[in-house]
C-alpha cells in the first residue's frame, strides 16, 4: 500500500468519489503526495482493501481475465484533513489520487447487489461492466460505485499502467486527454447524452471556451465560441463525431483524435448558410454555387427572403438590389473564398460590402469616353486626366522618358525565351518637371541614352514589384506556420511552384538599386553595362532552375487548384487584389521567363544611342553577350530537361520497360510506328513501336489485351500502359540498315541486320512504316547517323544498303487480310496453351537433364546429330524470318537460321 505525506497534525480518509469532478481529478494527481511518512513514522492512511469485480459477461471474457493478471495497481482517491494556522478549529482538505496495490484477487459475479452497496469505506471496489445501459449499471451508478468498462482494463494491461480513476463511470480511453466544449445546442436532452458519452470515453467537458479546450462541438457556425475556435485553430466538429467514436469504444487501439477519423466530421464553413450571388458571370456563378453545396451550404436566387448572405462581385458591381431582410449579410466575394480557404466561416464584419462613389473616377471615365479630341483644350484635358490616373503608380523619381524608337529585333535565339514574347515596356506620362534645372543639365538628362536607361530602370522596378507580389501574396502566406485549417499546400508543392523565385528576386533588387544610383547621379560616361556584367554569374545560377521547370510549375498549379478547394479559394482571394492587376499566379510567374530577352533589347537600344568613343559601348556589348550566354545556357538546360521528361513518358507508356533506359546522357530522337514483317522480334503482323534514342533502340509492341488499371494507395487510378516491352537494343548491335525497294508485294519497308552478343549468327528484323508523316529515307538516314555516332564511324551513309525484298523473302502483301489475322490469333492462342502446359507439367529442362544423365555417349552423339539435321532442315524452308542472304550481306561465320533466332 502506498505511503502518504502530512504537514503538522493530519488525518487521511478514503474519498467518496461523489465529491470529485473531472477537473479536480485532472489537476490534483500530485506526486509529492506519495512516499512520505508522518512525524511518528506511522502511516496515516487506513488499511484499505482494493479489489476488482467482473460482472456478467465480463467474467466470461478470457482476454479480460488474462489482462487482469497483469494489472496489479489501481488509482485510489484520498483526502487529507490538515489543521490550519488557527489551530485544530480550522480544517483544510487536500484531495489527491494515490496508487495502491490490488490486495485481493478479482471476483466474478452475476449478482452485483452482493457487492454494490457503496458504503464500505474499508474496501475500494472497481466493477468491470460490459454494458453501460443495463440494470446492473443503473444500480451501481445510483450508489456511487466505481464502474469501468473492459476496454479500460485491456488498455491499462497493455500499457502496464495502474487502473485509472475517474469520478464518473469510465468505459474506455477513446477520448482520454480531450477537453470538449459545446455550442449551438437547443435540445438539452441530446446534449446531456453526448456529455455522458464523452465522460464514459475519458474526456472532460468545459462550459466556457478557453485555451484548454481541444475540440469544439458545434451545431452551427454562429456565436462567440465558434469565432474563438476559428481564431485559435481549434478543431470544430459535429456531434456525429462523438456518436461514431462511441460506436468504436471496444477498439483498444483507437483514439477519437486520429486525424483521418476526425476529418470526416468537420463542421463545413457554410453550414446553416443560404447564399445568393450578384454581379458574377454565369460560369463563375455556377462554380461558386457548386462549391457552396460542397461546403455544407445552400444557394437561392437573389431576393429570396430565406437567404442569409448576398455575395457581391465588388470589383464590378456599383449597386446591389434592395433587400427587406434585416438579417441579410451583404458581403464581398473575398468572404466566400476566405471561408473556403480557412475551412471555417469567416467573420462577416471584415467583408461587408459598401457602395463606393468616386466623383474623380466618374470624371475620369467621362473624359476617357470621349471620341478623338478635335481641339487642344480636349487633348489637354485628356492628358491631365491620364496623368492623374497614373500618378499613384509612378514609382520613379525621375522625369518621364520620351517614346523611344522600336527596339532592334536582331537578337534572337529561337527558344522559349524568344524576344517576341517580351512584355510591353512601362510607359507612363506625368506632369512636367517641377524642379528648375539649368539648360545644359536638362539637355544632358533628356538625351536618348538617358531616356532608354530610365526606361530600363522603370521596367526593372516594375519587374521587382511583380516578384515581390508573388512572394508576399502567394509564397510566404502558403509557407506560414499555424494556418487556420492547417497547411494549404505541402512543402514539396510550394517548392515546385515557386522554384528559385526568391533568388531571382534578390539579384534583381540589387540590379534595381544599382540602376537607381546610376540615374540619380547621371552622366553620359556612367556605365550601364557594368551593372549587368556584375551580376551575370548570379543570373546564371538563378534563372535555369526556374525556367526549365516552368511548365511543371504551371501543371502543379492547375492540379492543386482542381484537387484542393482551399488552394483554389486562396488564389481567388489574392488574384483579385490590386497588386496582381487581375492576373493569375501562372501569368505572374511567366514574367521571369520573359525578362532577360526584354533586358537584352533595352541594352541593345542603349548601345545604339551610345557614341563610339564612350567606354560603355564595349561594356554594353559584353553585357549583351553575357545575357545571350545566360539564355543559351537556359535553353540548353531546358532542352535536356524536356528530353528527360520524354524518356519518362516512354517508361510510363511501355509496360516492363527496363529501368536502365533512364540515363542522364540519353535523349529520345524519334518515334516511329511500324508493323512487323517477320517472326523477329515480334510475330508477323503485330503493331510495333520503335523508340530511337541517341544510343539505343527500344522495341515495344501493342498489348494484346488491356489489363486492369493500376490503383495507387491514394486512390488515384493510372491507365494501363498501351505498349509491351520487347527488347532494348544498343545501336552498336545494328550491323546494316536495309532499304527495301518498293515492289507490288512490298511497300515502305526496311530491315535491320542485328548481331546480339549472345547470338552466334546475324538476325533479321523487318518492318513496314505506318503513316505518311514518317519519310522512310529520312528515318533511315537518321537511324544510320546515330548508329555511326555510337560505333565512332564517320561514314554513316555506308551503313545503308538498298536491296530487293524478294531476296530476303520479305513481303507486305495481305497484312490486313482475314487469313492473316486468323493466323496471328492462332499463334497467340498456341503460345498461351504452351505457357499453360509449362506451368502444369514438369519443366522441359528437367526432363532433358534426366535423359542426358541416363544416356550413353553414342546416344548423346546421335542426339546432337538429330538436332543439327533438324536445324538445317528448318533453315531450308522459305519463311520471311528464315532467309539466305546474298553473299554481299554475308560475313564469315555469319549465317541466318531459324534455330538461332530468338528475342533479345
């Protein structure tokens, strides 16, 4: 039995569990209470007997009986009565829970009335009851007996923990360490039942919401508790969560707070909301209505009296219809998308729609709506209006540039970074310069070289602002920890979308600062080219990783927007902000792809307006060349990346494709569709796809039968591969490429003379090209060129040999005839039968070994002779795959025979 502690003169009694509530028990398990003795060395706790009683079916549960043998300690509530400072008249109670050894063997009974009087203070009895709805339970509960369920005993035995104490009947630990708060309930009886279930599963209840609450059980999305839970990131769940957790109460390994289980019972953001939409296009309205239903709400037409929210397209709508309902919230569309992003209903007060009337804007619109002005007065008014509208966006401290001539178009490298894709340069008109300057200084600053340099600075400033917008509005919020509703995207997806944007932003901020310093203290001798030469290495490091994977970035955005509603809502909110200029994230991310060609054009224009004796002329040429090198480097890396992606596509398209096809030095050259004309490498008449790589040839045939689709653990279904791998042949094994002349019986055909290292003789692979898009002569020259490169030969044309198809007995006649199709079907069936027998009978090689072991030397010789005769006999028969090549194609010790031809 456990020891106790006391301060001064003290007494200790066994506690009646009725004086406890769950919060006291939770906070008064004090370890310091244990293991201490009184001043006289005697234990002040009375001798309390502890025992466990198995009731009814629990006594016949073998697993439970076995588990009880491992439970030797139980928690027992105690109260210490201590004298206060005023003396014996003042008493203080200290409540706690101590561990005590179970001193008596467990008892089995079907009659709880023999033990359940609940008034014996010398015995601490725990009743194990399998049914908390039985008469035995009611009898024991009314008499304040301590009741537990079998799962609790099994849990304590598995964890080697003392039998837990609770002031209420405790069936299991499904909600152990969870604190719940309720809101929105009107039916008190329903709430009472739910509270009892929570207590039976080890959870606690709090009336008021606080930081100690782990879960909010809500019937609606209204009220202060709901708002606090949203702000604090507390899970908000429906009452069904408690009921479903109780249904799994007998599962010892289950806990109600498991993420996968809990996610099914989240309160949707639009629960109890009826929405209507105003000012949206039909397509956008349909999209928002669909998402309203998906997130627990309903929608009605504008003007319906039962609507709770009117969602307004605040960027376009100037007025909203008059609604008689006083409870209707008229909110901006940001409220709608914000609720989906948070996965919780956002507060309406921050998003209330307010009608805005701007007299200045109305005046500007009226002026802009004029036709072509016919007087200087109208032109001046229009110019002033444009200056007023662009005043807020003018970020440059310098006078506006003049309109420069069109840029040179000589710089082109024919790629994704084509100069024709560059964005329009920023041209803004502002009021005339207010500061008075000397005529010489004004003339110097208004030179063409200065004007173009200023335009370069303005476009650089705009570009930096766009990159800052991408980082501040999109990347950083997605990476922020503690997001309401959890992370919107995984870190891998964020990295794929934004790539090296931070590095690109950093280098261009420094370029912008250098250009600003240069223009502030301008002179014609100042070097603009040095600014970009200075950062050429940083540009080479920053741009290729982003540009090369830009297409993957766009694909990730599209995929995540479709699959993740919160990300879709996040984009809707931020893309509607003025900083984005109503551009999508993908449209903003394309700017780095276009920036370097734009800079190259502006530097070329500056060079054009730079005198020959200016030292910056040569520096500008070097800067332009450095940008060309960066773009060439990007294009080369991009081609390699796209080539690797094509190889991955082949691997996914061809079933059982060898893994060694993936190689950093290999790239896909061409793909051709053919029909096999012989028995090698596929049966005659089969559709064969040839993938020519830089150093090998992948041969794949069309699948005979489509198998079931592959389903990943995430539930995503991948379609079956349409092709089946046949052979991966190095180009060095191709000895000759035969261009078969077109005849009446052979059209558009070619053949390959192949010598695999495992064969003693040459093999002949013959094919017919399909489709008109592949020109045979061009295809054969391309194939020979790569074969020559592989074997280090300069005479690639010598590998091609024109020959008569009749000499090789190759024909394309009757390839699609009924007889030919039937023949192919018979061959496939015979192969299946052969495979079936091979699985049911003794392997052929085993029988051959047995015969060889028992045969005489003479028998072995006869056997070899018979095999030789058989081979020669077969070789004598005419077949497209059994041919005798003319001497011009034969090599010493090399002949064709059917007996040595098989798949690579």
